C-alpha cells in the first residue's frame, strides 16, 4: 500500500512513513470474505496479490457483480467505509488473495493530524469516483465485446482464472453471450 501511495506523489516521505505502524497484512483464501452484507466496513485494503469481487444480491436472489479488483488496486465497501452504516455489498476472494489493510480509525487519525493526508484523502476519493464514472460510461457507450477486451487487456493473467459466470455478471451479460464473445475473438 505504501508503495502505491508513494507512486501518487502526493505525500512527502516523512508523511508517508507515518502510515507504517497502521498497516497490517492478511491472507484471504478463495471463497472467504473481506466483508459481508449487513456489516459496517472499517477498513480499506490494498491487494498485494490475488483478486476480489464485490457483489450485491438482487430481489430475485441473484448475485450481481459490480466490481472485480486486481493486484495493485484498493478495495473497500466504500459507501459503508465513508458513512459507517451497514453495507449491502459482499467482497469475496475469487483467488487466494494477500492484502494490506488500513483501519478507518487510523486513516481518520492521519487526516486529523496532517494537511498532507487530508489532501491525499481528497485525491484518493476523487480517483475512486473517476473509476466508478468510467465504468458507468463504459456501460452506456461500449458494447460487451469492448468491455471484455479491455478487461482481458488490463488483467489477462487473472482473467483466465476467474469463473466465466463472474466475468459475465461483471460485464452485465449472460454466460452464454460471454462464451460467444470469447469464441469470436479467437
């Protein structure tokens, strides 16, 4: 997480070092949860290796995947993290995953004691918003083939290990349609 934060060139080395006592490492086995619906999110995770998926259960009991997060990215039930109300989101490991975790209370402390950390938090929030907006615009403007090709291009080493029905749900299509897309690209 610290390397990722340093790459953003927002925090001075001294401010960046203040995060050291607050970081912890964790392993999540395939199928285990980072958080489940009904709980309050109290941490943000940086994926060191592996893949996490975020999904909701719709009114018919179907899983709807809204996010797949890969190595080198941040993951949290962000709405719950920000508001401290229970989430409707489930975040689950698709593969064995190693994460680095920062607790909300520790991040809040950094915000309260440093203008640099406040600026960092604002920029990080803006980056997450832009990522969400990019996904929404992609759904409005791109067809499923283009969305799949982008996913494959950016995460090819992991995509082959993700069950097809997860990828299809993430792309907003049926597994059958995804199979046709994949065959057409061969």
